[in-house]
C-alpha cells in the first residue's frame, strides 16, 4: 500500500491503519487463547489424538505469523507517521508561501501617504505587520527544523525537501528586504512631512510676528508707549529664540532622503522662511527705534510742558511787576531776581536738553519732526520772551538804584 500523496490522504490511511491495528489486537488475544488450548493437548498422558510435536510446531508457526504481522503493522505505522510529517512539512511550507505572497502584494500596493496624518496611520499599520512578520518567522523556523529532522531520517528523497526549503528561504529573505525598504520609505516620508509641518508652523508664527512688529500703534503718551516698548522687547526676545530654529532648517533638510530634499518646492520653502525671518528681525529693530523715538517725543513734550508752566508763571509775574522807587523795596526785588537767576540757569539747562533731543529726532527723520520743531520753536520763543522781560526789569532796577544812590550822595 502507498503512503499517501498529500496530508489528507495520509490522515485517512492512518485512520484505516488504526482500525487494522485494533483488529490485530483483538485477533492476538484470540490466537493466544487458541494456542494455550492447543498446547494442553500436547501435555496429555495416555491417549493422544495428535503428535505433541505437531501441535507445538503448529502453535509456534501461528505465533510467529502473528509477531510478523505485528511487526509489519508497526513498520507501516512508522512509515505513515513519517509520511504525515513530510506532508505536514510541505503543507506548512505552502501556507508560508501563501502568506509571503499575500504580504508581497500588500507591500507592492502600499503608498507612503500624502500628508503627516496618513503617513502616521500607515506607519502604525506597518508596525502591526512587523509583529505578524515576527510571529510568522518563528513558525517558519519551526517548520524548517521539521524539514531538517525529515532529512536526517533519510526516509524520503531529499531533493524535493531541500528545494522547497531553499525556495521558501529565498522568498522570505526577499520579503524581509522589501519590508525593510518600505519601512525606510515610511520613515523618510514621516521625516519629510514632520519637517514640512514644523516649517509651516514656523511660517505661521513668523507671519503673526510680522503683523505684531509692523504695527503702527506707538502709544499716545509716555505711559502707553513704555508699556508697548516692554511688550515689544518680549517679542524681540521670542524672535531671537527662534533664530536657531530658522538656521537649523538647512541642516534638517540635508538629513532628509534625496527624493524629498531635492524637491524644488521644499528648497523654495526654506528660502522663504529665511527671508521672512530676516524681514521680521529687521522690522522688529525698526519698531524698537520707532517706539524709543515716540517715547523720546512724549518725554520731550512732558519736559516742554513743565518748562512752559514755569515760563508762564514767571512771565505773568514779570509783566505785572512794577519797579519800586524806594530803596528798601528795590533791594528786596533785587534779591528776588538773584533767586530768579538761579532758577533760570536750571530751566535753561532743561531747555538745552530739549533742544538736543529735538535735533536728534529731526536728524533721525522722525515722522513727527515738524510738530517737534514747532514745539521747540514755541518754547524757545517763550524763553526768549522771559529773558527779555528779565533784562528789561533788571535795567529798570539798575536805573532806580543809580537815582537812589545819586540822591543819597547829594
């Protein structure tokens, strides 16, 4: 009888052989009982229906036939079990090949995604497949061990077994190579889309910063301008912190896969980010200067106002003051003018500072130069008016003193 041409047939033959073994086992008990009964006839004394030697020979022949039958049954079981091992091996190898073909088709149809989200989804699916690959690798390793054991027994021709093992090993190696290449492509795509997303975030942030640093709000007084300047300095610090991120873009680009880093769009994008950052940094410097100029203007206006309050007060006093004719009163007024001279020296220093600030603003091309110059001219005019009044009053006092001294001498 044959040993089967596939696993199902071998299983069927083993099942039938099991029934035959059960039948042999039942017949063994019957034969042993008959042999025992026959041997009793060889031990009779007196009348013997048959020669005892003939009985013994017959019993021995039957026992020998039974033992040969049991040996043949055991040998066939072993052969059938070896056949089952062989066809189990081939079936497992075919299952492995079918699994490999399925994964090859999946990998051949797989793309690397169109954006960060799709790449991450594909990456997670690929990780799942890597887990399946690891499990299948362990199963294939066990099947290969079975093949090696079958070859070691030398019960069957080794040609078909070795050829199948070599074929599946080559296909498995190719599958792992393709899997590795696809994983690398996914990693390259993930790095590219992460780079693109980070670049887009950086561009959006820079655009926001540009809107902030290009604001035309410079405050309306000293307090509001100082508040804006503090906020702007914080913005400048943030812009400076992002300088390293912008400068590292080209290094990150160089680390991308050639297919990604050599794209015209991505290279243009990097140049746009660098240019945008340069514009933001440049405008931020200008806004710092503009805010400082605005602060200087508001402080100048405040100082001008303080000076003009003093000028108003002294101007009114000088215009209303009449030079006395009595010597005692003249001396009192003279002492007041001496104190006034000290105040005027102090105020004159403040006015000189105002003039210096105005000149700096005008030379710097400040947009409020006309207004600042007008304010300066008005203050200087008021100051000259006070100086003129003081000189007139001093002249009048001097004339009164000369007259009084002349009268005293007479």
